[in-house]
């Protein structure tokens, strides 16, 4: 199939609906335990929430700085936080302006 037939790229229809599932189906480093941070997803073995990691990286994208501040975070933890966050994104229709 062409990109246009899949709903994106040049020649796509007036509304896009694209869903590309994340290939990582299991997140063994992310936990959501009701007894830890009220069930907010966090990095396994810590009280560091996924959101906290994302907030920090959004203002300072240096993984080295993040790991200096949170030495318990491994490289793989940060990678999985980003993959988990990406997997939680939902695709939606994006109406295109009609040409009048």
C-alpha cells in the first residue's frame, strides 16, 4: 500500500487516522502499583514516576544529567519510560481544512 492509501503523506484523504502500535508490548521496568505513588506509573524499584522523568527530559534532554540527579535510573529505564509514554499516545482524526 502507498502512504496515501494508509492515510498519511501526499495525496492522503481529508482526515488522517494512523495507528502504529509500539513494537515493545511489555514494559518490565514500568510498574503501576496502587501502594506506590497511588498507582501512577513509575520506574520499577523506585518512586520516580514516568511523568517526572518526562518533565525533566522536556526541560533538559541530557540523559547524563538526569542520571546524575537520579543515580538509580539505568539507561534502559529511561529508554523504557520514553517507549511507555509513546505507547500511551492515542491517534485521533485530524480534520483538514477544506479548500473553498
